[in-house]
């Protein structure tokens, strides 16, 4: 067998949907709700269609009365939000929310893209409670630090299964091949990069939770990688993209990044 998988799973980001987190020092609504917008059309929907089916739209909302909410009320609001999102059936609005947490006096909703557009969509289709605050990046995150640490290994190759994928494709697929004489270790996490009009590379938004399963790839082994593109969420443009994958060579303490390019058209 050329691939070993460690069944132990570590949560890299602990605030997943449905978790509770209480803090006396969380940011208030002014600080958390950022009014900035994504600067590149690559991550701003231009013709967004929620495609909500009639039976998924819930007309009643849990709007807590204008008083200091109790822990029980906030927990109920969190559960209401979670139930509402689950009814959106893989809608991009559902894909954009990766965490819901109960704070001291509000419910924190963590988004992959935290812009006015997506907050308004959330308030229209999920909940307009005054006790919801939002968190997440409002602009593309640069990956220049990754570019500096990318290495080329002649015996370990990361390659796309096709040089071209459809701009509307939900996934791009890749193969990691180990032709070295060492085992290599890695997890399921990856980063997709896109090139902005300023010539710099940025991370394509992705839900923020990774369940990192340890994988060992033996010599002569191959591993299939399926990377989500989330086209309805990201409104992907045609162009050159990159997949970044972090690995560690057997006996080495430091991890290194591999990179390969592919085209969306």
C-alpha cells in the first residue's frame, strides 16, 4: 500500500458551525462589521442568483426583543441560524458561512467573504436579528509569503489532471506523485491562488474550517487531490490559477510548499 492515512483528526480552526464561544472582550458591531468591499471582481458576484426554492425560505425570524439577551436566547438564535443555513441546499450563501459562535451578548457569524453584499444577503435570507455580528476578511488575502517558500522537487510532483478546467467547475483535480525514496506527509489543506489586476497573487476565498487528516505517501505512491473552486461564491474569472500544497519530507521538521498552475476558461 502506497498511502497511509492517520485516522486521528485535528481541528485547525476550532470555531466551527454550531460551536459556542464566550468572551467578555469581543468586538462590537462597529468594529466587526467592516464596510470595505472586495477589490477584485474575481471574488464579487456580478450576477448573483440565490436560487432559493420556495420551501427553503422561512418567513418567520427569531428577533430577540430589545433587551440584554440571555445565554439561552443567544443559543436559540445560533440554532435558528444553523437550521436556516442547512435549508439553503449548498447555496453560495451557505458556502460563505463557516462558523457560528455564541459570544457574551451576540452571535458571531464568520464568513469567507465579509462584505456588505454578503451581509445583506445573510440578513435577507437567513436572519435579520440585531444580535448578529459578522467576522471575516473583506478583501482578498495576499499569498506573497507562500510564493517565497515554494520549492521545486524533481522527484515529488504536484500536477493538475488537466491544464484547463471550466470557469464554472465546482472542483479542479490534481495528482501528487512521490517518486523519491522517502515517505512524505501532508494533510488535506490546500490553498488556491488567483492573480489580480495588480499582478499580485491572492487566496481564493474558501470556508475556514479544515479537518486535517494526516496522510503518508510512500515511494512510488500517488494521491488524488480534489480542490473546491466554489464558482457561485467566488464568481471565478477566466485566467491562470495556482494550487499550493504543503508537505513534509520524512525525517524533516520543516514543511515546504509545492505549487502548480492551471487555467480556468
